[in-house]
C-alpha cells in the first residue's frame, strides 16, 4: 500500500515522511526475506522513495535519438540536418540542485536488488535504476552506470549478470547510457551473449543471454548508426552466433529479433536482409536446422565465417550437452569448407591438442570434431582435384593416427566416460577410413579392429540409453574400415578370421552381443562375404529361430533380420548365380521363409510385446527384398510367396498397435504402388488399386484408427486377404484401447452391413471366421479377443439370416469351438467372454439352443463365484432380449436368476440351477465319477475342492484346485460389464 501511496500521492505531501519510511524499510531487512512478493514490493517502495527525494525533471544531459513526435521530426529534418545525439533542455532541468544523501542508500538497495534470486525482483530493480538515473546529474548517473557494470564480474552469480543486463537495457532505452560508455558496455554484453555456467549435470545462463539480446535490441532504438559503427562487426557476429548456435530456443529467437531490429533501425549490419530472410524468428526454432543448414548459409558471408568457427571450437565443442557437441562437430564439418586455410592452420591443431584433455566433454567433442573436419577437408580436396596433403600435413595425420593409442594407454575406454569415447572413436575410424588415410598395413588398423570388436562384445555392459547409438557407430566404423583397409587379396586371411569370429559370436549367451555381431555381419562389404555367403546367411537365420533358452532375445532376432536384408542388398540377387557369391534362387526361398516366419513372432515379456520389433524388421526386410527382386530378378518372385507376403502385411495393417499398423500399411502400399517395375503376382491388383488409389492414400495417417480401419476393412471383400485381415481385426475389435475398438468395430460392421442380403457372401465370411477360430484354439492372444468380437457380432444381429434355419452349421460349429476353447480353462476373462457368446447363440433355434443352455447352466455352478454371478447376470439379460422362455414360466425363471445369491455355497447354487433346468426342459448335468485309483495315482489330490469340468458337478472325491486370489477375483468382478444394444445395465441380485 505504501508503494501505491508514494506512486500516486503528491511529492509535496509525501516528502516529509520519505526519510522515516526509508529508515523503517532498512530496519525490516526485506532483502533477506524468503517471500518473493515481499522483496519485490520492497524494491518498488525503495524506488518510489528515491523518486520522491528527487525533483521530477528530464535530464538535460541525456542522449536522445530523433523526436518523439513524427511531426516534430519532419519539421526538424526540413529546417536543418540533425546532428546525432542531440541533447534537449527543458525548463524544469536543474542539474545544480544538491542530491539528498538518502538517494545513495536508495541506489545501493536497488543495486542489491539487481542480484536477487528472483527475476521479478531484478526486473523491478532495473526499472527503478533507470527511473532514478533520469533525475540525477550527469556525473552521478555515470557513477550509477559504472556500478551496474560491476555486476559483470565472473565472481558474481548469473543473477547479477541478468540484473545488470536488464539495468543496462533500461538505461539505454531511456537515453541515460551515454556513447562514452559504449566501449565498456559492448565488451560486457558480448560476454553476456555467450554466458553459460555449468552447475552439476546442466548449466545456467540462458536468462543472461536472453537479457543481453534485449540490450542489443535497445541499442538499435537508442543510438544513431554513427555511434554504434565501431561495434557493428562485433555485435552482428555475436547476435548471429547466438541466433544460430545457442542451445535454448528462446535465446535464439531473442537474438534473431535483436538482429532484425538492428538491421531495420541501424542499417549497418553486413548482409542483414539476406541473413534475416533465412534466420527469421520461426526458422531458428529448430536447433538441428540452425546448426546444420542456416549456419552454412551465413558462413558464406566472409564477415561471419571465422567468428562462427572460433565460437564452435571455443564454446560448443566442450559443451556439457552431448547433443550440442555432436551438432557442433557436424557444423564444423560444413563450415570447414568455407574457410579451409583457417581450419587447417588454426582449428585443426587446436582440436588435436584438445583430444588429450582431462575433461571428458572436451575430449569427446574434440574427437568428434577431428573426425568431421578431416572428412570435410578430404571431400573438398576431391572436389578440387587436390591431394589431402594440401590440407593436412604429416604432423596432423600422425596426430589423428595416435588418438586411439593415446586413449587406450590412458585407459579412457573404461567406465561411463568410456561409452562416450568409444562412440567418438568409432565415428573417427569411420571418417578416417572414408577419407582414405594412408594407414594400410599399419598397426593402428589392428587397434581400431580391437576397439570395434570389444565394443560389440561388451554392449551389455553399456547403459541402455547409449547402447543403440554406440552399436550403430561401431557397425558403421566396421563397414568403412573393411572397405578401405581389407580390400586386397593379401587380406583374405584377415577376412576369413573376421567372418569366422563373428559367426561364433552369434551363439553368445548375451543378447546384445548377438545384436552387435549380427549387424556387423550385415555391414560387411561384398568382397568379404564372397565365398562365405551361405555360411553367413545360415548363421543369421539360426539367430532368428526361437528356442526355449532365448525366447526373450527379440532384439537379436530383429537385428539378424536387418542384417539379412542388408546382405541381400549388398551382394545382389541372381537366379543362377554362384550360391556363395550372390543370393540365388534357393537362397531367395529360404530368406522369404525366414522373414515370413518372423511375422508370427508375438513374444511378450515384462517390456510388453517385444515381438513387435521383430515383426517390424521383418516387414521392412520383406519390402526391401521384394522390391529388389522386382527390379533385378522378377522371375524369382513366385505367386504363392507374393500372396503370402501381401496377406501377412494386410494382417499387420489391421492389428491394434498404431505404430506397427502404420508401418505395415506403408509397406503394403509400397509394394502396390512402386514406381519401378510392377511387383508380379500381387493378388487382386486391380481391385486393390481401386480401393487404395495412389492419390487418395498418400495423405492417410495409418496410425490413426479412425482413418486406417475403415479402409483396411474393405479388404474383407477380397477372398485372398479375408482370412488374414479377419485375424488382425479380431485382435483389434477385441482389444482394450477405446479408439482402436471403436473404429475397428465400425469398419467390420460396415462390411457386414453390405453383405447382409447376400447369403453366399455371408456363408463365405462365416466359413473364414470359423477357420480363424479353429486355427487359433487355445491361443489366448487371438481367441479371447475373437470371443469378444463374436459377442459384438451376435448382439448386433450380424448373423440374423441364419436364425431362419434350425441347427445351422455355423452356430453348431461355433458352439463346438467355444466349448473346446474353454475346456478346463481357469482364465476368468476367457470364461466371461465365452458366456457372452453362449448368450448370443441362444437366438439360433433347434437342438443347438438346448446345448447352449446346458453350457450356461454348467457355468452357473462354476467353482469361481465371479463366473457364476456373471453367468446369471448375462442369462438374465438374454431371457429379456431373446424369446427363448415360454410366457407362463418367464416370471419364475427371472425370479430364480434375480433372487439367488450365486456366490453362495455350491450345494445351494446347484439346487437353483437344477430348478432352472427343469423349468426350461434342459437335462440336469450329471455327475461323472472319478476312477477309483485316481487318488492312488495322484496322492496329492486331497482337500475341500472337488474337480470340476464340463458336463459334471462336484463329486464325492475331493480335489485340490489352483487357488485364485481375492485380488484377481475383485479385478475380474469389476471389469466392464458386457454391453448390448438392448440392456445397458445389470439388474441387482436379491
């Protein structure tokens, strides 16, 4: 409230109390408070007190650029040319008045506020300093500016730097920072534009850099171009570097905005318009685009090339963020070609010395930069037709060769830091090999080979978040190393040992080792595989087989499939070629068999459906292989194989996981709409092209269920695809994800609606449906969702046409399959799904109805109370829905179902069940006596629970059954109730 009083009250009224209030405020020690709002209000009150002590006046000494009024500015320009930095005097300016000594205390508190830990307090203090300086004499205001500059010391925290930048911006914006101070100010602002202080695993300073950009923005508005001309080169380069190379997007955008303001108002920044066109506010939002694309364009202007390179080497190669180090190395690769002489003479020697730094980040970034710059200079030498020695002298080449040995001698490949160094040196090996360094026959090649092998062998010891990148780096390094240094005939022994060693490692008990060496075999060049192709393919096929010991090794199977596909691309295909040199006719059949077999990998573990990784790799490999054959040897694509490939892809495109469904759909359409020679023997090609025209499917998001399933369901009308699409849709319709279930059900019902009046089409569909059910018996992954799908179809009358005939073969066969599926099952979810199907089958007349009722009455006496309750509830709904009970006994049947406590003891429940049997004319289930020697053969069969199975009830012989815990029962009992289109609720039991 006091801050508001001193803000809106008259100065004459407030001045007598200002000193007293200031003294009381000093005694409160507000800067030591933990409450941000209290400190902020304290700073506001202090600055209002300072303004009360000083007369309201405009400093006659302030620097003023232009006129506040457009009309005044135009008149002035007509009268006489205006000198820059004109100083205006106002009648109320009086610089001779004494400044009260309380103002010194006010300014001191505001300077302390600039270092506060909260931004809102620092910002308020900065505005207060700007307001007070506008009422001070020139000398005192200059002292204030000097005190602000004292904040820019590396002994100060980032808070002081940030507050100092805000204060300088306010002084500049108000014309209170005279041009004489610009050399000192520009120096500290250039440091602030790159300020970053590491704290633990991250850093602070982004707010300082952002505020420094604000200062540069204020400069553009405050000063005439002549005043800033000596500093244009430094400021423009610093702003470009911040706009392109800063880690934080808000700083890049702030720098871009400041650069744009200077280009527009100063007009002296070199190539300003061209740079702004490329590096505007929106394009600098993508960090990779800034480092790799925009920086290359800006480096085309000589004024910025060397500062950008020096900044990367000085500030970014040793950055704490690994992603920044990698991007910086790639940026140096691009910029080195813009300034090859500078890179060779100054940058490269510095990078080589940094590779031996004790700091891990510096060492890692330097090795990456050496690799990228070397390959960049080699590429430039090739383009210009010059030898690489023109850019890299013997000393530089020797320095590159010694990097691995020096790291090995210092044991820097061990520990967590060893992960970074292994990846960096693998990238170095790859780039030096691609740059054709003269190391053939040198001992360093053996050292590089050891590093690659050791890295692949010990991948399981590497942290999971780094494993994939290190594996890829090692495999890429191996491919480049072999291509460059093992290509001679004299190296045949090395090639033989290499392949033999890698094949042996495929049998490693460590899954990650199998992954690494499988990919390594796939990366070998064709001359290494020559004469050993079949041996390699056989070893990789063995890795894809599932055995009890390695059933969870899904990643190794995935990488083996990738390796097989890559080998086929490397050596090529030839129908009558030499089996150990190219992929021939027999090899094609074996490879297809392996890939298609892996499409049925549905392995699950604690990570979920890990088999999906294998299926994804198999789909990619199938697509690549088929397109390769279609281009080079189309006669090797047999009609049954092509049909199976397309059908399996269609099945995967109709399953429930969005990512893999989208991948399968893209593979399916790639084979259908390939731009090269048409893939032969695609089933129903003309119908597929009509259903999936190229122009229409290009914009479809196959990962979205709402867009994918309505289109995929159309394949049910094509006989060749019906089985596999129905198999995939069964898993989706009976799934758990609401959107997947919703749209897959809509797609299925839309197709069923179209064939309701076509008995033959419906017969074909039901035949395929029963075939899917029969093939998936006891396969819970398919059978349980399939039962849910059947429930939905029966409840929605999809097979109503069959109800006109008694004992239709479809319902008879379906009942038999359902009974077989739940025989001796203790899966509560499966049993509840089967109950819903049995209730739907009641609508079919004939003996099948009586058999269905018998199955339901057996389930009314199931050992699990939750099953008995679920059965009674759904039978109650069934009686209301279908006309299966005579009117004279309907009330009694419903009363028994509704009023019986079906979770009571079995003898009580059994009596009520038998009563229902008598009412509905269904034979009572008969007890099946056990063999007399059952207990002799199985002496553990003792206890209060008797064996139960279909067609029998509790027997006198008592048997131990597997216990199902209360947690499981509660979970099952609370699962979503069966939804029907008739009764959306359950009736409570009495």
